[in-house]
């Protein structure tokens, strides 16, 4: 599905963890997700395959490529299909707080990894209880950030995320047209001159309103390593509230401003930043754009209904941009000022003693592959993994090989 940017970042983090322990003895094949492929441009993906619509064809594809396991991020339909044709699936859910009984979950996968979150609303309890093999993991952002270059004064990252969804018309840029020029104007007025725009954007196709005098703009669809380098060397990160990017900023203890949310999960993510870090750095939608009471009522009918309402309201606001533009720029300027105050750094979002979620998922992948070894003809054994709790150090074994199917799309 053409939705989700941070989910590909999570795939990259898990790949890095597996590669660190297995080296060239592991290979990765990608399924679908044209949207996220630039994020994995520097990663060792041997090739990308389309997903057959017929399950028999999917089974033949899996057998031909001798998949030992599949890592699937937030695509429940694909996860269930792969599991049903005999490929053991490690499913990674970064949004376990979001689901209701109206949402599809792949409850029978070999391992369901749910990223820890500050709270679990009652609406998700019955859905999570149906999962056969549930594992809670820490933030999936990779290991501790390396040192390297210090932040550059006057440089900002403006991250816009994936900007696409199966529930929105392709090419609809209402969010972009409403937010981009106001964010650039606020950055310029606060003294920022070098802005790296990141996410699913072509710089040569940005709205003309994004031409803000006095700012140098660069960036685009960056591989994950370069994206993290840009986060690390920025004086300020201004980002749509995708959970992965927020956690990556937290792992770097960055200075950050949170843009208005694009979808339902981002509303929860922004609320967590407001609660755990500082509400002054979070710019939400005013009530005359998004009525949260209406949004909550729509959510009782499932994520899709709530998201359709949110997209419609953003599109309506974009159509009345002059009525909202000055107010949005002013609120962004105030948030940028607030982000420079002591105590507004992002580290608290990780929570106390946060574990390395990518390493935990990699341990679970190793365990699933080892368990399934006897069902994969001609596949040599993997070294023993540290176990599903993933709190102990993994010792690599003899030189052996694993091929892991990687899927990098999101709901």
C-alpha cells in the first residue's frame, strides 16, 4: 500500500540489527512498497517483487525464493496471506493503541511485535487479546545514535512524512499546500536559513507557494542513514507526527516542533509529545478545522472512518488557506521559540530505560526462523537467538545463511 514512511525506517532498523549479527550470511528480498524503496536505497535488498493477487501464486513465489521468514510492518492483509501459505511472519505494529474491533489484525502470525506505547485505550484491548503470539518491544529506531558532527546553527529539517494513503486520492496535496509554506516562513522568521525538506517529496514539484525568500532548500527522499545524519546535524527538527521520526528525534535528544497531524495515529503521537515532552512544541489543528468530538465518534466505527473525516477537514481547510495560513504560521513560530527553552528536548518520549526494539525484533526473527527450519527444505540451521524477551546478548554461530523477506509498507 502507498502509505507509511516511518514503517520503512523500522524495516531498515531491523535489517541493520540482523545484518550486524549475521553479516553476509543473511539476504533480504523486498515485497511491493514502491513508496518506501528510497529509504532502503543503501540497504542490501537483493530485489523487489510484486505481490501476486492469488494465494497459490504467492505460495509459488515464496517457495521459489525459499523465504525463511517474512518481516511485515503494518500490512495486516499481506501478513495473514503469507502466514497462510506457510511463510512464518514476524509482524511489527508501531500503533497497537489505535485498533478497535472494526480493524483487521493478523492475529495468527508466528510472532506479533507491538511497539510499547505510553497508554492502551480500552477500545484496543479486545483486539490485542485475540493475538496468538504477542511480544512487546521497545522503540524500533535502531541502536544508540553514534556521535559525529555537532548540530549546525541555522539548519533545520522539515520532515513531511509519506503524504500518501489508500484512503486519499493519489496526488492530493492538501496537507502540503496548507502547511509547507507556513512552516518555511516560520523557520525563516526565526532565523533559519538552511532547510532540509525530507519525506515523500520531489523538490522540483513543490507548490509554488513554497518559494520563500531567504531560505536555502534541499533534500527529498533520503536513504535512512542520510536522513538520520540530517536529524543529528540539524539545530531544529520540524516534523509531521509520525511515530518513528518522533522516536528517532528522541533517540538523538533533538530539539523538535511537531506539525499538525495528517492522520489518526499522528493525533495520538502528537498528544504523547505534548504529555511527555512539552505541549508548547506541538501545533495541532484548531477546533474549526478538526472537531475531536466528531473524530472520536467516527473512530468507534474503525480507523478508516476517522481518517476519511480528517482528510476531508484538511482538504476543506486547504481550500480556505488564507483563513488559516497566518494563524498557522504564527503558531509554528511560537512553537519554534518554545522548542529552544530548557526541558523541551525530545528524549523523554522514549520513556525510562527504553530497550533497543530493533534488536528485540531481530531476536524474534532469529527464533522464528530457527523454529521453522525443519519446514524449509534445504535450509541450513541458524545460530540460536537470544529469545523473544531479547534482553540478552546474541552470540553469532557458524557461518550459515538466512533469506528474510522484507515488506516495507504501512497501513
